[in-house]
C-alpha cells in the first residue's frame, strides 16, 4: 500500500442535457475522519450514501464537500412571504404614526431578507431520483481524484520522511562513535577538574579517581538511547514501506525519537555529544511536523 497525505483537493463536473453539477472536495489534517457537506435543496437524501463511500476510501482528515447545480432552461419561481410582509407594514405604520420613521418604499420592504423566497420548480420524482444517482456517481469520481491527489502528496512526504530518518541514523552513528563517551575520556576530564580545584596533590588516590570516573561513566552512558533510536529508525522505515493509514503510529514513533534525543542531551558529559543531541532534536522535530500530514 502507498502512503497517503491528509491534504488534497479535487473537482468534478458533469453536464447531462439541461442538468449539470460540480463537486468540490477539500481535505486537510484531522485526528479522525470528519465530513462536512454543503448540499442544495432536494439533494439531502444523498448524504448518507456519501458518508458511507467516503468512509470506505478515507481514514483520516477534515473533508469539506460542496455540490453546485446547473439547470439550463429552468427558471426559479419567486413568491412573497405575505405574513412577514404584513407584519412589517404594520410595524412601519406604527413607527410612522409615532414620528419615529418615514413611510417605507415597496422596494425597501421587498429587499428585506425573507420577504421574497425562491422556490425551485417542481421536478418529477423519477427525474429527481435519476439526478441523485448521477450526482452520487459524480461524487465517487471526485473522491477518486481526491484519493489520487492525497497519494501523490503522500509519496512526496514519504521521501521527505526517509531523508529525515537518514539524518537521524547518521547522528545516532556519530553519537555512538563520539570519543567523549569512553570511560578513559571521562577519567581524564575528571582528573583535570580535580587537579584544577586541588592542585597537583600527591595524596589524590588513583584508585579513588578511577572509581568516581566509572560511576560518572555509568550515569552518562547513552548506549540504551542509541540502541532504541536505531530500532525506532528501523520501525519507521518498515511503516513507510508498509503504507496505508500509518500516521498515528508514525506520530507515536516521533514522540519516542524526541524522548531519546532529550535523554541524550540530559546525560551528555561533553560539548560534542550535546551538539549531536541538539541536532537530533531539530531533525526529530522536522520529522514529526511532516508526520502530522500523513493519513
């Protein structure tokens, strides 16, 4: 399976005689699958099937769907809301008598929202059902295009993530090879610090110095963090090869990457290892940022 992004856009339009429609679908990141629809009057019945089809093709993302209709040769019917108009006339007359308003014009009253409504021309039930089938089929075609767009974006994201994993792996190798991790290097640093504080004191016991160095070396050992980082890199690559809805698991791995990088920085006993740990944190943050886009 391929890796899919959660971001994408698709458009599909069709014209059948005097009836046409346009689907537009936009998708962005989301914790789960959330579908928001904008459907014209008379086509609400297709929403349930739309949601079922979308759930079969998409696993995560905030998806906005809109349907626009084109009816060539069909003129909408206008009618006046008589009850609302009567209430407005009565209210305006009272305000005029009280001296708080002037007589309203007819066009002024008719321009108030809700006074004039638009009613679609009635359509035969069989014709309406045929149109609903047509727009549902069109929705499937638009969804195909959205899936293709998300897969194309996902392939690009996969390459970026693989590059970040390569960088993490190189930094892990550098941390493992860093000479500051050796007990001998720690012993030399400890000896230099003690001599700086106490001077060249002959009473300083070599055995005691070696023991303290061993304790510090154990506390500063990042062997486990290095091994776990290497294992996480391997697991992340396996997920990217596997494909499918892997975003949540990659996000979990990115948190583990961050945890191990923080521990390396906190355990570091040398500037060189701290530099490696800080660079790891930068790359891991870039990795996690991109992972947020994966389905």
